């Protein structure tokens, strides 16, 4: 049976420049260069003038005299990357980050819970746009190689799905530079032999390619030209934190509405902790304001826990402490992160349990959801204001034990 197209390559568009345009409305729609001496990143408006990443700044400004040059803000880019990867982790436990602005995601096990890969990719793009304020392109294919090619072809701000029965029809007309490992020097070697497209490569025998490029490169490029890429999406390190966030829009929300959003976040994240058999000690709330500025507040518990009510109580205290300020700054996004994670079986939970701490209730709720699906039981507070919820992906399983 042929595998389905269920690997996503998600790649933020012109990442550094897009963060600058997001944070400064005056830059939106204008050509932006990040970095003056050497261009670290440029907006699509600058790319239209011929500017490219790593270009000398003098040359870039000659090509695009109207460009706005900004100094890089690595802290802002790192935070934006963390926010996006939280969404990735919220979608699937199988996330392989390959740079600050791109990752592979395996969604093969989510069809019954969430829907087909195209629908998951659409929801992923919606969440990144609404919750982080950035555009992201997603390629979907059966292999990692082809998913990355699809996202490259689909840019900017696009979604491209390559189904298994159309792989070679999509791949073979593309220029050879789309093959991993084919840079300018290799492309020139191939062009000298009238090899210009991936299809040209595919029609050659392996021996002919190895005679041009050498044994390793020849076999590698020949395999990719036939979309032979068996590598799985790999997660290598147990994560140190997990979280979720919710975009609220600009309409002013009541305290009870925000509390219900918070309840939904806590319910979601603690369920993932329990599924992954982990506990957390530090509770962090993240706030994004009307002007796109951000703030965080944290509290470290006396004992690590995965109990919903214990985490909710701590999170509510953090929200209460910020509530008066939020009336003036506005609140467009609320996020929750749990950190200082440990294995649940390595931590002795405190006794006696208080009236607020009811792990037996959590266990019953988890059992119902496991048997009948994630939507079979929902906390009353979440339902009471369900009209303010953005479309969310159902929890796919135990991401707390993965990177």
C-alpha cells in the first residue's frame, strides 16, 4: 500500500523581515533589508528588485534605493520562532526543527482525530497567522524531500499538496537546482551535459551521473530525482516545556471570557502532560497587547504536578496580577507554557490532596476522551463562551515526551 502525503514542511516567509513588518506597521508593504553591511534577510518587496539574502548591503541598496534598512533584533526573532514552534508542537508530537524558521511535521496519525493533511496544513497556517502574525508556507508530500520542494514552489504564503500519484509529474519539470545538493557549481556541471531539469536527471543511468559528479553525489541526486527519500521525521530531545496559545482578536473581552479561554488552555496542556507521563513545576502566562508588544509572568510551584486544577489556580493568580494593566494595553493573545518538566514516575506527588487537587477526576476525563474521542467531554467553562474560540486542532497525543 502506498504511503499517503502526510509529511509537512512548514517554512516562514522572509522570516526576519516579516517580523520587522509585523512589529512596525510603517514597514508593511515596503522593501525591508535586515542588516546594513550584509543582507541577513529581505522582504518580498525587496526581493522583487533583485535583492537576495547574503548580498552586500551596498549592492542591495543600489538595486533597491527605496529599501528601509533595519538592524537585526535577534531576541524578537527567537521569540517569534518559539511562538510558531509551540503551534507546531500543539499540532503533532512529531516535529523536526531544521532551522529557526522551518520544520518538518509528520501528521500521518492525525487523520481520524483532526482530518486529512491538507486540512491540518490549512489550520496550521491559520493559527500561525492569527496567533503569531506571520505568513507561513506549507508543502505536503509523502517524503521530506518533496515536502520541502513543495513549500519552495508554493512560496510566498502558500499551501501546496503533492499527492503520491502526481509526484513525478510535479517534480520532473523543475530545474535541477531544486534537488538537495545541487548548487551553482553542480548545476553548471550538469548544464554542460545538457541536463537542466529534474526529469533530465531521472532519465540518466546512475553510472552516467556518477561519472559527472562522483559516486556519492551521483547516487544521491539520482535517488532524489525519483523521489526516493526514506528518512522519517525525527525528534531527538525530550522537550523542556510545552504550551498552547489562543488568539483573541482586538475586541475587548470580559474577565469571565478570558478566564474561560485560560481554562481551555490549561485543560489542553495538562492533558498532554498526563498523556506524556510528565509533570511540570513552572507555570508561565504570555500576553500580547494591542500594539503587538508582549509580556510574560511566571510562577514556580512547590511541587511538580500535572493536575488541571492546581495549574489553573496558579495561572489565574498570574492573570489577576496583570488584569488591571491589560485594561489599558489590551489583550490580543493569551498563551500558557509549563516548564521544568520531569517524568511523572520520578516525582512523588504531595499528600494529602487538597479539595482543589483532584487527579481522579482528571483520570476519568482522560479515559472518556481516550475511549470516545477528544470532543466527547468538555469542561463547562469552555462551552459557556465557545463562540469566542478560534478553530483549534484536536490534541493528537503525547507530545510532552518529544522535542
